[in-house]
């Protein structure tokens, strides 16, 4: 086999370049061509190599000599044909045309005379300055143009100067939307409403034959994390239609008119691919009520909203284009968006109840390995108010904790820690507290727990801990609701008020001193007491009047109005009533903890030792204390005397 050394230099160079750029001729013979992927430094390096090898590969061997040696060649008669340029002189040796030389031209008035005397042929060389100047400009510009084209191709389509008005919506084809209603749980009423939208897209004639009109738009309203985006994608997945997804903030740019152009482009693309669904997430970024700009003027956002309203009026429902939008702030949307004919339906995507949370946990736990003792119903009961995103985070945190401890399955202890981490924050085992602070925290949390177990309408205690978590929590008392509640009575509110004050009163009883640890408890208790007086009408002295108006936008579209609708004298009465309720709760909690002082001391001591106590242990301690008090109050009978 012939060696590569026998190849010419150009062949060797081309082969090395093919290896450098990953071009394999043998592979290309058998496999389909693959698009080459070059980087900018590849192009720069290739240009440098080419500029270096050009004179070596495409120029003859030329010897550079001094001018004195050149004069000797003339005197000796061995200088052949010469080409005299403005800066140098090139020539060959007489009789050996392959041996060339060059020298720098110097000022020599006798040069032409010497050449004529010795019959040396010479000629002048004219340099085209225009061509040299042109090449010096064109080559760098062409090089930078190639780099710019390469960068634009890497960034993808739609990044040019003329593409500002193009829609930035992500388009999911029928096969790309792999979400169905089977992946949605906990929001059954919202899902039933949207199942009808799927029927609109699949069989529109079913509704049109009776003269019905397909809704143009559906607005999904609900707190963050409840599954609004997931529900919209499930509609597209069930209907098997293209899905255009875009955020409301992606319409608005710094250039005037760009947002309106993007709205027009989005609806034109949707009309071309009908039937389809347009989904605008975070609609409040685009659809905020007009006239709320305190600086005045017609800003870009309002112009974009006007174009959206025009487009929603312009397309016909029989084309099969349905607009879906999601927001968690419906109160700030423009009223023109909400009228029938635009966003016809408003679907509430609320927080799930206990059954919904259990169904959501089952969906998110399909791909994890649960231990046989894991009770998803119990976990759902411990997470009131959690939305789908929170529950998915709990499943993920529990799986990570189990993997970190090299467990084969996820166990209840992993879910306990995951819930504590989501609710209270990361556990800070390395935070150093002195003995006095640790004792104060132990009595503080013990006060909360004992009051919660002593009143009638508080949720039962699940766990008491004095392990610091999060940013400022030095301990916490976790209560587990027995059921979902949507209304609160005055008795329930006063009991919860007592639980808030349990920690502060425990510090007063034990240390005859108070600390800053009860700041959050006092704030929540004060807010609850003020709401009872000023909002819920639960004060006998002030009567059945609500003194607080619902919270409204800072700049409402119907003008400005003062927030307080009552006199200063009435405000003083409200303050006095709030203070009275707080003081009554304070005295009530003080009586509860004074009667259970022994349990308070025992629980605080146990917390200092174990750092975490389960609610069942607390209930056993309270039951034992009640038994002792009953025994002390009613001593056993000694029986009949001998005289009887």
C-alpha cells in the first residue's frame, strides 16, 4: 500500500483539513450527507492557515539579495531579464530561468545606464493602486459578512431587522401536544367546561345546526400554579389541533407598532392553520385596563391591546380558531376584553380540595417508587391550600431526599421532611443558638401547641419543632386540618386568635419577659381581630357594618376615590374594639397556660432534648395531666365504717 508521504503537499493539506473539520469520505459514501456544523473560530483559523500557505503553495522559489550583490550580478553579466517596480526589482539569472531573485530598489541614477551598457533586458511594472485599495476593503468586508451570516444562521430565523413584527408564538403541532385530560386532576369543573370546547373544535356542526355560536374566547382565571397552562395544552391535545402558545409580555417592545404587528401576524398564522387554539399566558401583561397610565399619552401597550380587540372581532368562529387566555389578576383587565363576543367564557381554575389534591398526587407519583406504607390521602390532608405546582414539588423533594439517603423507595418520613421544607424552608442544622434562646423558642412553640389542643375549634397539632428553617423561623408548630373549610364562625376565629397568642403568653408566664420572636404572631393576630371588627361585622358595639372596602387597583379606570369611608371618631372606635378583642384573647390564653403549666414545662423540656415532638405525644401528656387533676379533685372513697 502506498504511503501518504508520496502524496503532493496540497493533497496532504486537504486531507488534514478534512480530518480537522470532521469530513469523512468513506462515511459519506455509505451514509446520507450531514449538515456541517462550523464554529466562528473554525472560519478564522481556516482563513489564517490559507493566508499563510498561499505564498508557499502558489509562488515560485525566489531568493532575496542585497542591492550590492545585484550590482555585482550586473557587472559580472549574469543578470537576466529584470522587472523594475517602484519598490523592488525582480529578475532571473542568465541561463537559469528557474532561479529568480529580488532586491529592494534604492535611488541609483546610473542603473539604467549600466543595464544598457551590458545589454541587460529590463522592463517597468505598473501597479494598479485602485485594485489594491479595492481588495483591501472588499476582502475584510466579505470576511465579516460571512461571520455575520454565520451568526444569524446560528440564532435562527426571525432574528433579522425586518422580523420585529413577526409573532414569537411557539407552535406545537398535533403530534407535539402530548397532554390530555388524563394528565389533569383536581379541577374537574374547569375540565368539564373545556371538554365542551374540544367538542366545538371536533364537531362544530353539532352546535351550529341549532343556530348556536361557538365561543370565540375562553379566559382561565385562578391563582398561580393551579394548572391553567396545563389545562389549555390538554384542550389542544384532546382536540388534535395546532397550539399557538405565547406570553402577553412578548407582544410589547420598545419600538412603536411592533406589538400590533405581532398580533396581526399571530392571527394570520392561526387562520392559515385553522382549526387551532391560540393561548396567551399572563394576559394581564397585555390586557391591563386602558387609561391607567398616569403619565398620559397613548403608549405602545394600549396600541397592542387595541389591535388585539380588533383581531378578536375580526375572525369568524366558523373558521375554528379559539382564543384561550390565562391570568391570576382578572380585576385589572380591560372591560372590553371581558365582554361577550371576545372572551365569552370565564373558567375558574381554583385551588383543589382534598380529593383533588389526592388525585394530583397520584398523577405526579406515577413515575416514582413509593413505599407500601405511603398514604397519599394523608398527605393530601396535610396540605390544605396547596396547588398542583406545590404538590408536584413535594413529590420531587421527597424523591430527592430518598435518593440522597440511598433508599430503594420513598417513605412517609421523606414526605414529612418534604412538606416541612416546602412550608417552612430549608432546615438549618448548623445554626448555633445559645441555651437561653433555645429555651425561649421551646416554651414559645409549646405555648402554641398546648393552646391549639385546648380550644375547641383549632386544627389538631401534627408536629412541634424547634429546628430553625428558612430565613427567620426559629421553630414552628404544624397543625393538620381535619377537613377543607370555606367559612369561619366567630368562635373559630377567636380560637385561632388564641393560638396565635399562645407563644407570646408562654414567654410572659415562664420568663416574666417578652422577646421579638412573636412579631409575626402579633401581626397575624392583629389583622384577624381588625378583620373581625371592620370587615365581618362581628363586633356588638359597632354593629352590622363593614367599614373596609375591597382592595382595588391603585389607579382604577373609573377615577380616584378615597380608601377610608368613615369618620375619625369611628376609626377610634374600631381601634378600641380591636384592642378589646386582643386583650380578651390574651387573658383567655393566660388562663389556659396557667392551668397547664406542668404540661408546658414538660413539653418544653422534651423539645429541648429531641428538637421535634409529634402531636400524639402532646395529646398523651395533656390526657395524663387531666387524669391527675381529676384524681386530685375527686379522691377515692374509703368504704363504710365499722359502726355502719
